C-alpha cells in the first residue's frame, strides 16, 4: 500500500548563516493529521527549519511543497493564505491592539484574502470571540497583551496562529517556562486543534509533553535529521542518546 500523500514535503533543504551551516539537506514529509514532535538540542536548527518552511527565512537550496504546491520563493503571508501557520518562540502580538483586534488581523488579512472568502464585520467579530473562548481568554478580549500572564500570552499566540485557519500549525516552544499544569493546558489546546483537523508540529524541549503528544518524532542535531520515527524508537537511537546525554 502507498503511504498517504504528504501535506508538506521538504526535500534537501539547506540554510547557512555566513559560513555556519544551520540546516544540511533536510528531508521531511509531514502527513495530513499527524502530531509530529520536532526535537533537538539548543541551536540544532529547529526554529530555522520552521522559518524556512513558513517563509520567514529563505532557504539556500532544496525544495518545499505544501498541499501539492511549490513554496520556494513565496513570501510568508502567501504561505499563510495557503494554510501554513506558526506560533513564535517569543510571542509577537500587536502590543497596542486588544486581544480581539489581535485576532481580527489574521481574520481580515489571511482568511478574508482567500479566493471566495468574505467574512462580514459581524462574522469576523464572532470568529475572534470564538477563537479567544477556545483558549480560555474570552473575558480578556478587550485587554492589551501586556496585561496577560505568560501562559495567557502563549494561548494568545496560538489563537493568533489558528485564526488564519491553517491546515498545518508549527508550535515553536509554546510551553517553555510554564508550570506543569500550564503545560497541560497548552497541550490540551493543541490536542483539540489536532482533533479538529489541524496537522501539528510541536517543537519542544519538555520531553514529557513531547512524548505524550507526538505520534512521530523527528530529531535534529547540528542541522541534520538524525532520527525520524515512532517516538520511543527515535529516543532509543544511539545518535540521539549521544546528542542528549553527551559522550
Ligand atoms: N538569523 C541568524 N543569523 C545567524 N545565525 C543564526 C540565525 N538564526 C539562527 N542562527 C543560528 O543557527 C543555529 C540554529 O538556530 P535555531 O534557532 O534554529 O536553533 P533551535 O534548534 O531552534 O534552538 P533552541 O532550542 O534554542 O530554540 C544556532 O547556532 C543559531 O545561533
Ligand atoms: Mg528554536
């Protein structure tokens, strides 16, 4: 039987910063509906890979396709319209806008920019309220981002990414620095989004969360993909053990 067609494929994607090779020929297929954990030591290239896939950075060589379309050279906002979304490791809300207005931006500029989409003002407001309710921020819709706690900020960052109605979401360290119960809250949000049909790539250092969430694990070390497979198996890979435990 053939494997299901990948939603996103990276084929030999490389990226360097000056003389430093941050990604070296990354091959990666992300399948529709999966919950993929992307792990690796600090500086191994995880965020750089997300940046190249989402168009925040330009890759140097290799090919990226999403839903059958070549992405190479497309700017980030066009990839967003095609259905790619990401949350940033350091949340990037519009600081002078209320939470509700923070969500109206992707609704107006990503969702309403799609062919055939035309949400009315009322529909945009209703969808913004619904997205905030989904992450437990309904009663803060008129607040500014600076009034939020750290976990609330992470939830806003996810809601902003989800507002663009993505098919694929990269959550880049959405849980760093949170307490165990807050980590569970974010995980619950991600599980719900996945159950609603969004394919999710979780980039995370909290191994308990990664192992709980992921149906597959990809491990980057020094810009190379050194393991890809069932989570327990990937963690038993000797190269992964060496990278994590030192020699
Ligand atoms: N814009 C840039 N210019 C120069 N070097 C960069 C740039 N962005 C990333 N790097 C370097 O590329 C390497 C990979 O960085 P990246 O942020 O992708 O790692 P990461 O796996 O996401 O790490 P972390 O787990 O700490 O978030 C690091 O050595 C980093 O210093
Ligand atoms: Mg990173």
